[in-house]
C-alpha cells in the first residue's frame, strides 16, 4: 500500500506499472485520476490539508477496502498546493485478481477520500478567491458503502 | 492542549494553531468552541456558526459531544473538499 501527499505531479503509467508488477496474481487494475476542471473562469485551485490526519484517514480506508475485497495492491496520491486547470490532482489505483474487486475498491476509496480525508480547496477566479463548499452528493455517494 | 485550524477557520482566526491549557469547566469539543468564541475577534467570527464546522480529536473525526483532555490535539475546520 502506498499513500502519498505531495505538491509534485505524478506519473500515471509508472504508478500502474508499480501496482501490477508486484504480483503475478494481479489480473485487474482499476484506477481513477482526478483533474482540475477548467470550468467557467477558474484560474487555479489551492489545496491544503491536515498533515498526519490525512495519511491516517486514507490508510484507515485502504485497510477497510482490503478487508472488503481481496486486493493485491493499492496506491493513493493526492496533490496539495496551487494547481491549474488540466493538472492532475488525485490518483487511486486498486489491483486485484479480478475486476469487480478492483472497480469497487477504487470507487469506495474515492468516495471516502472526498468525504473524510482532511483536504480543503480554494478556488481562484477572475472575481476573487472562495473556499469550495462540500457537496451533499459526495456525502450521498459515500453512504452507499454500508458499514460491515 | 494543541489546537489546529484549517481553511477559512484559519483565515478568520488569523493563525493556524494555538497551544493552551484546557479552560476550566470545558469537557467537550462543543464547550471548547463556546469558550473560543467568547475570546471575540476572529475567534468569534470563526465559531459563530458551529453547524458550519467539523472537528477532530487526536486526528480522528469526532462529534461535538466528544470529551477532551489537556493532552489532546484538537482541530477545527469546514467540511472537507478533497478529491
């Protein structure tokens, strides 16, 4: 398992390679890459986080994903600092023997990353700077994963 | 105890952290919020609407009725918006 919070960009191909070469039993790799969407007049996003709690929260959810699905490898990367439209912002990859586990674990981790990991986004637009408000649709998405 | 503030909570208070003794008569996160609000200034603004805030104790999400002690690390922040 690899959890990284960094300002630098990441290489999706290299992350996929690292997740699949670890074990010959990997038959499926599902990944999600989130990008800064250049809608309206967005100039940039600036992300801050709670060092320590972020890693702890993501690691806890990866442990929960491993208890739910037979995973062979998981990587979660989240960038912080100032990012512009088109920049990669988050990556989650889940490797397993079969596709259902990989797909579901990847979605599960993204839903929890959005609603529990302590990151905050500030949007910079032509008109000024505002903090992004949390969306209830993200909270609803996380609720579909019933506690086990 | 150690306090951390993030996003607009940090901006309203004007600093990212505080170190202080647990105020007398404060036993929960909610009571600590009232005590900080009573300091006035940026604290009063940051804690004016508790329903807009979330809290963590020792880096775990907690509700406002969670009990706290002087050894705890407590953080206040808006609902998270990562991903």
